[in-house]
């Protein structure tokens, strides 16, 4: 009976580690299917993309209709209590955002050559912090920063600052598909309003 309980605990721990992203070795470059934009001007697409991304809390870094590109600054992943946020599309996204420090950035590219289309890539990155040496259990609060037992702060040592990095994760194709769907719906809505 004791062995069964240990096996259950190990299975649960392995499942949680896999769901949290520890089971993946290299980032995926999957992309959402492009949005067909036949007959739509680049200015109209860029304007719709800017509005959709702003409504989703992304800060626009670059919006160039001539180049056909819209990019955003990285946005920290929504936490479970941020019900107004819409950047976590799946339960796995919610879990990862609450277990790790992650950020997402969006790049939309508009191709109007032969087959007009909008492509969207959502890049996901996870913060990697080097641990500090802990001499005893009573100093466990210092594992990631120079906090005190009565006040938790996020003060990094110079070595930690030099070694911290954002590590690329899998692209978020579910969020990319949702962004494209919203852009397409907004373009359709605006065209219907012009007709009526």
C-alpha cells in the first residue's frame, strides 16, 4: 500500500512538471493559420490590429502600414485573479502564468502580394533567475533575492542580475488564432457599418 501512494505522488509530480513546461526541450515555431484579407487595405488592417491588441492590454511598439507590420512590447502573463485579461487562452496558459514569470509579445505581418493574408506570431518567454546559496532552512526566503524574514522584496545580487535571462518557450498559437479572429471580426464589423 505504501508503494502505491509513493507511485501516485510521483505520477502527480511528473504531470504537474510536464504541464508547467518542464517536459519541453526546445521551443516550437508553430503558427496559427493566416487570416484571409482579400480586398482590405493595409491601413484598415493595421488600425484594426492596433485596436484589438490595445483592448487585450498589449502596448504597441510598432505599427507600420507601409511595411505591413504591427509589433507589441512584451506583456507579463495574466494571473488567475486578473479576470479582465484575455491573454491566457487555455488552462495550461493559466497554470504556466501563475507558476512562472512569463511574458508574451505579438507580431502581425500583412502580406498583400499574391494571396492577401495576415500572419500572427505570439512569442512566449519565461524568466530564468539563478538561485542564491542558502546556508540553512531558516534562510530559505533568500533563495531568489536578498529579502528579510519580515519583509519580502525582490532585490537581486549583481551576479543574479548579470545571469538572469528571458528564455524562449513555445509560440502561443491559440492566442495568435484568437487575435486573428478578433481582427477579422472587427474588419467585418466596420465594413458592415459603412454599408448600412
